[in-house]
């Protein structure tokens, strides 16, 4: 199977190039296995990976035009030549490794932790099964960045628009019955960019390897804002 891999070392190369590799594939092989084979051939090839199970989120790359996790992308699903590029819209550190600092800063900006006004109870804060169920489809995010880096609004305004991942996280806490900072959270999302730069293009939904739906979460936040303002 032919692989075309994006190679670029900003310290050495004048410009990026695509490098071609023929790799013998076997049943059950994932894209990460092919990238590891390329790494065996050329130690200077850089890409991130860790768990190999779709859990850590570190090996997100752009494959044939779509953002995916290499470790859970079966080669059998891909059309040859398999074109692998770094996640779009992020500065490249080397080859497939991109700088995700801005993405993490946007996540941090939504204060993704429980905030309480009441003093902490002695034991746990109870939730009904229904309240807990509202968090399903939200807590599973692994911060791989596939969604935000597939979003044109995030490419164009990465410093102002929070992006689908951060907004999914914002809704995860707005929807949590134990959180008591709803008003402050909504105030922080107000304005033309942070939330409202979402144009419901929905690339994020297509890209999420966990099948989460940031566009729906953004819609819920908008509804809540509307309710608060009337
Ligand atoms: Fe951890 Fe793929 S290596 S998600």
C-alpha cells in the first residue's frame, strides 16, 4: 500500500515535502502500525502516539483529508495512496507533530472543573440517574483536537473563537447539576467570537473519533443564553 507522508523540519527544510513509502500491510493493521514502520525506516520521522487504544488522543493526524486517530484507523478502511498530513491550522513543530498550546489554552479558558458556591458536603454531591445521564456524550472527550482543528472558524480565529472542543467542555459543566457557576460561565461565553463564531459547519461532528457532537452542545449553550436573557 502506498503512503504519502508530510515531512517538514522547520529548522532544516526550506519547505514541506510529501514522502512516499510502500508498506506491506496485513489484516488488522492500523494506520499507527504503518507510521511506526516508517519510523523504523527513518528514525528522524516525528509523530506523536502513546496508548494505541484511542484513549490518550495524542496521535490525531489528517488522513486523506479527514482528521482521525491513527491508532484506531484500520488500513482496510483507507483508500490508497494514504495521504497523511499534520492536523490543519496548527503550527508544525516537525513532520506530523503540531503545537497544540492554543487549543489547550482555549480548553482552560472555559474553566473545565466543578465550581461550587455552597460549602463542600462531607460526602459526595449526589445526582439523580437522569442528572448523571445528561453528561453522557460530553465527558468522553479525550482532547485529541480532531474537532477544533477541522473547524474553519477555529482556523481563522484560534485566539478568539473557543472552538468545538472547548465549547463541548463548557456545556459539560453547564449541564452538570452539581456546578453552581452557570451565570458566570454564560457571561464568559458572551460576545461575537467565543461561542457565536460557530457557523454550524459541523466538521467537528464528522471528525470526532468518539462520536461526540460539539455542534449540539453549542446549540444547547445558545438556548440557555437565550433563556437567561428573556
Ligand atoms: Fe492514544 Fe491513539 S495513541 S489515542
